[in-house]
C-alpha cells in the first residue's frame, strides 16, 4: 500500500470534505427546522434547493449575455445571486406549505409525506418544463466568474480555489446568522416555542401558522443559498440534481439529531468528511475493487446505522415524545 | 336492465371502433374505459363476469392482433398491476410506506437475467448457460423466494423504525440496490454494470398462438393468481393483523399481534410479488439494465396504489391501468401529436408551432404525472378512486389528533 500517497492527499481530502459538509449542513437546516416544528419530512426540500441553483444560473447567464458579468465587482454579483436564490426558494417553500401541507396537517403521518413526494416530483418537471421552453435546455452550466477560479497553492499537491473559500465563508456567515436568529431574537424564541408545544405556544399569543410559514421561509432560504453555492462550486445543474444531495442532507440532519439546529451543522460536517474520505480512500484501501462510485451507498449505510443504533442522532436530546 | 345493455353495447362498440381505426389512441382509451364501466355499473354479476372475461380473454388479443402496441400496453399494465398489488399489501394493508419497492423487482429481474442469458458463463465459467427457456417457470418461484428473502433481510434491522424514517430508509435501500447493479461489474462481473444484460431467455409458450398473445395470457394468469392470493390474504388472520397494525400499532400489539413478525410478513409478501414480476419483466424485455429500476419506478407504483386507493384490490388494478396508460399512451400520444403539428407548421393564435423548443417532449413528463396524482389524491381524496371499505370509514372522520405511530 502506498502510504505516502495516502498521507499526501489527506489535507486535500479534508478540505473537500469540509466544503461538502457545509453544503450538506445548509441543506440539512431546511429539513431539521421543518421537522422540529411539524415533525414532518419535507421531501420537496431538495427541489427548493434546486430552484435556488436555477435562479442563480439564470441571473448569471443574463448578466453574462448583457456583458455585465466582468464589469460589476464580483462580490456584489455574488451577494445579489445568493440573495435572489434565497428569496425565490424561501417563497417557494412557503407556497408549498400553504398549498400542499397545511390542508393535511392533522392527517395521519404518512399522508403529508406522500404529498411532499408528489410536490417534489412535480417541481422537478416544472423546472424542466420552464427551462425547456425558456432556454431550450435544462442541463445548465454556471458561467465562470474569473476571480473564482484562481487557486492558492498551499503546497505542491494541495491547493484551494477562491470559490471553495467563498462557499465556506458564505456558509459560515449564514449558519452564524441563523444561529443568532434562532437563539437571540424574539422570532427565534417563537419558533422554538412552537417546536416545543404548538398548543401552549398559541396560548402565549404566538400565531402558530405564521411561525410555521416563517420556518419554511427560513429553511427554504437556506436551501436556496445552498443551491447557488452548489452551482458555483460544482457548476453543472439539472432539475434532478437535488435528489441525492437532498437525501444526504436529510441523512446529515438525522445524524446530528433531527429537529436540532446545531446538530444539522455538525451532522453535515461529519457526513461531508466521511463521504470525502470514503470516496478517496476506499479505492486505495481495497486495491481498486471498490471505488468512489460507492460513496452514495456509504452515506445511506450511515443513515441506516444511525437510525438503528442511535435514532436520536449525535446531539439529539431534543427529540420529543409525541411519537 | 338499461345498464346491462349499455355496458354490453359500450364494449362491443368500442371494440368495433378500435378494429376499424387501429391507430387512434382515443378509441383504445374508450375500449379500456368501457371495461371499467362494466366493472362499476350495476349489472348482474354473471353478465359483468362474462363481459370482463370476454373483454380480457377474447377482445384484447383481437385488438392486439390489429395493433400490436396495444397488446404491449396491456402486458405492461398486467405487470404493473401485479406490482401495485404487491405494494398494496405493504403500504395499503400494513401501512408501511416502502419507497424502495423497485429494489425487489430488480432482484427478481436480475436473478433470471443472469442465468437466463449467457452472462452467467462469465461468473461460473464454462458454457452451461443460458439455461433452457423452460427454467423460466422455476425461476418464477426462485425469484419469489430470493425477493422475499431480501425483503426479510432488509426488514429485520429497519422495521423497528417509525413510519417516516422507514420510508426514507427503504428509499435508501432502493438506491443501494441500483448503485450495486450499476457497479457490480467488478471485481467480479455479476450484473454487467450500466451496459445491462441481454439476450435474456423467454419462456416457451404453446406455438398455436402468436408469441406476444401468449405472453399476454401468461401475464394475465399471473395477475389473476396474484389477485386471488391478495383477496385470501386480506381476509386471513395475518391480513387482519396488518390492518389492525396500520390503524394503531399500540392497540394491535395489546391485542396480541406480533408486530415484528407481521411487518416482516408484509415486507416478504410484497417483495415476493415484485420478485415474480421482475422475472416476467426481464423475460419480456429481453434486455435489462439498472435504468429500469430507479426511484422513479418506485414512486410510479406508489402513485398507482394511491390513485386506486390504499388497501383496495380493484383500486390497485385500476390505478396501475390508468397510470401505465397515461405514461405509455397519453403522454407519448401527445408528444407525437405535437410533433406532427410542428412539422406541419401549424400556427396557433399567430404563434407558429414550428418554433416550439426541441427540448419540449411531453413524453418525458412522467414525474409531473406522478406528482400531480400524489398531491391531488392526498389533498382531495386520500382514500383513492376505489376505496377499500374499511379504509373509507376510517378516512371519512378525520381525527383531530393524528393517531400515534409508535415504534
């Protein structure tokens, strides 16, 4: 076995894992916040994420076609695109909740889940339909912003691109913002109160429906931001891109303890790292018999193992006993 | 009396129309609709049985002789109806949402595909394979057993999970099976990866009828067997245990239902139907690859069950028919029609259809169909088109507090 190689690629893999982890963490927040409030898996969250990616690519493409992409400072472009993705995805999430989930809030548990799956499939094809009519293509490539492709060489074998740094910084900023929002503000208190006990919260004068909408808005916005960052990082998107990242982000949410906001962040990071290491090392360790193509299986196995042996997750003291 | 005449007339008329205009999809839909009408109309049961029997045994092959594609559709409907009936046991009767159902279908399909094609020689060496076509019938049983075993193996660790977690885990399992099928071409080539397996042997059928007609009858026989088994199961001890479990696990357990065993049975039964149909499917297609066993297929079968009504046997059959026909005929027909209009350069409201984007292919929008079905049914008619009697009563009075689904 080539130990030098194994150790040599370690920092690069670590970096990739962290990057992936932040991406999962951002998406996982949407799952975990909704689950915290409604005890319901928002299966359509992966499409909320994809919408963010598509809004981002549309804005960048139209800037490019007007020749403005190189002229506006890239930081402004970036902030604008992320904000637009957040707004679009947040509004979509709120709409979905109103149309497809709210009428089913008191139905048996599996009914809203099936509805959510339906919404997810519907949205995939709606995005495809709109892009097919509008652009005559639904596999889109993010236009490159020159600065983002610059790389810093740390050593000979390890380098980090500007866009990776941008993704990490943006993700950190948003996670921090969410943390403040949930823990330090009145709105955050209301969200936590509704998650704890809807009836009691409503007796305290909290408008439960509004808080639930707000939860979808915030979770959706995080998903939208993740979509834009995903597009910037991996550049190729299509309407079905969201499925696998969505599933993994859900795994991350369960891993961290579903319903738990810091848990989602931790779970995202852990899963991202595990997956990056599995993808890089599995092939080396098994002599090429099993390689990176099994990294998806790896994530699902983590999900199954966690659910069997520690269903409340790593930080999961928050799971309440309504189940 | 009027209904009897109307039903008989509808079937007869639609068959004549289909044979006269064999290329009209609308008329074929009319024919299928007339069979449905026969099923729901208030006519003497002997007449209903006679009309349905004539429709399925005589008229359908006749229509198939006029337009072979219709027979293909009917065969597909049969395969999916059996799949839907299998999933109906898991989702409808036992109330376990299985989102990876297609995995069991894949297990059955691959078990015949590997041994029924020359591929097995690569694994075992020699030239003993493909097995003689007659082995197909043995593999119906073998596929059943292997799929049921897979169901139990999956069920053992995960069945303690609560409903929504179980759904996600089965989804993950479905993906795992697909990824395995995609990648097990090394280190030992078992599945031949994304390239798939071909040619897969087809069962020997009597030579006095055309092969496709024969295959249609084979599928029909299997579907009838599946329906009979389903009905017997529904009224059996275990069927009642499943329904009790679906309604309230805690109460069922208190009444002495062994939860884990009942759930395992449900998983195994559902999986075994899928396994059998997998064997049939691979023989029908001659070629299979992992693309036939995606999450989309699982949701398609789920949409059939939901549309017809969870826990309802006629519902599952009707749901399978409607969804399959929508995908295979309505969407495709719409695509063809749109293309014809495009090529003819028709203009609508001053917009030339020739300018329509080329990527716009209505045939590709299966997901939208499934999605719309799932959402609309859940919001407006959760009991389905043909609700099961017990289910109907339950959903007519929604409880204020969701029944606790405990693990």
